[in-house]
C-alpha cells in the first residue's frame, strides 16, 4: 500500500486529520511504522515513531575530511563575499548568458544571496545527519545492516553539503 492513503479507523481521534496525515504502510499499533496524529485548533502535529536501531556509527577520517572541507568552503564563501563588497561598484552583473557575457545586473547586496542560501542549506543538513534512523531507505534497516546504511546515508549528506558549498564558492568567486 505504499504511495496511497491508508485509512484505518481508530488511528486518529479526529476523522478530518486521517486522510491528510496517514500515508504509511501501516499506521496502527503493532505495525512497523506507527503514526500518532493529533488535531489541534489551527495546526496539525505528526509524530513518527520508527522502530529502527538508534545507533550512531563513528566518523572515519574521510568523513571528517569532507565535513572540514564543506565547513571551509562555507567560511571561504562568507569571507570572499565580505572582503569583496567594499571594492565593488554599485551595479554588478548577476547573471551570465551561454556565451559568458552578463545579461542581468543588480546591486552589491545581491552577492549576499549565495552565502545565505549556502548557510540555510548547510545548517539543517548538519543537524539532519545526526539522526540517520529517520531517513527513508530502500532496504529494511535491521541490526545487522544499520551501521552500514546509516554511514552511507550520512556520507551522502556530507558530500551534498560539500558540493553545494563548493559550487556556491566557485560561482561567487567567478562573479566577484
């Protein structure tokens, strides 16, 4: 039943919340995923209880290196932007066409957009990588494969952080 709404009487006290919130293989007690829904005036609250091993595999050298490189890319992006701002003209190119010539112009403040987006992506991904048991996985997570699957998922997020911050640093460097 993946991908379709699961409606089971008794899962939620509020019948209005049931079709909106219940999208899981099973939602009632005794199932692998238990979804507890509560309708409060003005907002919905969902709490997912997942019965997966909550282990935190240790970080190896390559993971620490990727994390450090992502952090240095973010710090470099911010430092590059702050150091370049005073020497720039009031109107700068903000977009370049396929032939490399500027086709859109904006103020100096538009340079702050890439560091802000990079920081907004970096912080939640850093927090999220600390809780690998809440991710979606293709395979079922068991005690035997949990450490490997968690490490692979965490490495994916670390590489995603590095690629985005390094790409934004490169784009900013080319613009400045």
